[in-house]
């Protein structure tokens, strides 16, 4: 749940998936609050860290793009693996 806050598509469906796997309401709230705290603190602390060091300000665009890449690359890798797996399964079905 905590990583889901950094990924827009996952964040949208996190509550639906939690219901599908029958996550207890107490645990869902605990994970949601923990994820929200981590999400907020990461951005506030990153903003404070970059803002308090003037030599980092010219690099702000690169830092933001780097952060976005670090967060989304695992999702992209997963998507490619799933697509590859689906293609392999389709080829096997076509051979039969």
C-alpha cells in the first residue's frame, strides 16, 4: 500500500484490490495511514533538503525527473514481463 501512493494507476485501484483480498478494515486503515505519512514526509523532507541547499536548485528538474524514473521503472519492467509472458502463452496456444 505504501508504494502504491507513488504510482498513480496503482493508487487508484489500491482500495478495490484491498477489498478483493478481504483485507480487514483495521489493517487497511493502518496501511493507508502509514503510506500517507511516508508519502507526505518524503516530499516535505525532499523539498526541505533541496530548498536548504542552494547548490541543488539548478539541478531541481533533473532531481524530479530522476525521482519519477526511480518510482516508475519497476512498474514498466513489470508490464514488459507480463506482456512477454502473455505473448509466450499466446504462441503456445497457437501451436496447439
